[in-house]
C-alpha cells in the first residue's frame, strides 16, 4: 500500500517552532508552502525495525563520543567542509555540515517518518533559523557564534541581518579559516577566532549590545559546560540563543524519545543543561526568556529545540 504523505502547512510550522502564528504566516507562509515539506509516518513494523537498528548501533558503539578528545575529528570534518566550499567556488550551500544527511528518515511529533524530499531537514532548518535569528538578534549590534563550525549559521545571519557585526569562534583552525574566507568573498563585517569552550579565554571579550548563538554546540560539552556558561554570564550579552538537544525535554515513555535519550547518553551529549539553567535563574544569575521543545529533528535526536536566556 502506497504511503499517504502529509504536507506541513505554514500554520503547523508556526506551532512546531513556537512562533506567533499570524506574524509567522504573514512573513514565512509562502516560503513554507514552496519548501515541499511532505512526510509519511512509519507503520508499526517499519518503526520497530528502525528502533532495533538504532539500538544495535548504540550497543556496538558505532558512534563517536562528544568531548575534548574529539577535537582531531572536528578538525578533520571542518577542514573537509572548507575544502568543499573552495572547490564549489564559495557557494554558501557548500557550508552545510555533513551531519545533516539527505534522504534519511526524520523524527517529527515524537515519531519517525519518511519524506519525499531528500532535503526536508535542511529546508525546514533554513526557515526556522531565519525566524529564530531575526526574532532574537534584530535589536543587537554584534552577534557571536561559539562553536561556529562550518560557518553556515554566520552565512545565514549575515544575509538575514546584514547591518550587524559578526564573530565566529571555534576550537579548530579550519573553522576559523572558513569564517574569514566567507567574510572576504562576500565582503561581510565578520571575523573568526580560535576559542575552546572547554577552557574559555577570558581575554576574548564580548562587545556591548551583543547576542550569543550556540547552535548544536553545547551538546559537545556533555556535562562540562559550567565553566563556559560562567564565562558567558561574566560577559553580560544582551541575549543568548541556545538551540540543541536537551535530555530533560524527552519523554522516556515514548519509544522515539527513549531512543534519543539512549543515543545522547551513548555519545555523551549535553546533560541536564535545562536543570542547571533553572538553578542559575533561582540564584538570580540569569533570566530564562523562553524554552520551547521543537518536536522535529534528524533520525537520532531533536536538535532544534531552543532555550533563550540572558545574564541578569
């Protein structure tokens, strides 16, 4: 029996990301409609088979671990992205990280689904990021992305908010080189710098009227993020946008969420960050502006949920 595909509507998209519906549809409705965001849920047998394969990979330790020991792997990965960017004549889409894999099942509404659009996740992510960046960074003058990786977010940011000044920080040189090359080729007010979030450099100071972006960056710190968060608090940015996978937002009673929890634990991903931030808020050190779980992601995790906060 042929699958029946459901199309994500602008109304549904706004609900997924926690946007103001009327404003979102007015600005992004046409883009969502043109993105061909169609999916079909797995049936029971397909779901069971997929879950077994995920647990088997976890059991056989087929995934690399997050943490400081993974630095050489990221150096290699971002170097490959830089080489691709150069070989494809500095095309922005060439900056897309390789961990966004086309033609792979997605997760949506705590379940798995097939798509008839190999670029479903990227098409979703582009619209979401445009909304997220514009909503929370429009009023600042400077934007810093820590763990900027391939520089794809900085590239998007510089198109969405061209009047800002941008800083990309990462712990490996190929990432810094990519940021600086993109800035040169596109004449952007943007610069890259080496920065290790495991050992924050206090001499790297944040300018007044600045925002900080952490997109799929904190996950690599596991539970070793307190030193970096302390650094951020001391820098007093106007706003901090964290988009990532948060273990506390999953429901272990749901099979797909249970798999995400197991995967995150196996890879030593971000642990208990939501709880830690709540503790800081109770201590009067930060103010949490918004927490929103986005029930959408790649095969293994929901990586787009966001926590918006700022130091007090």
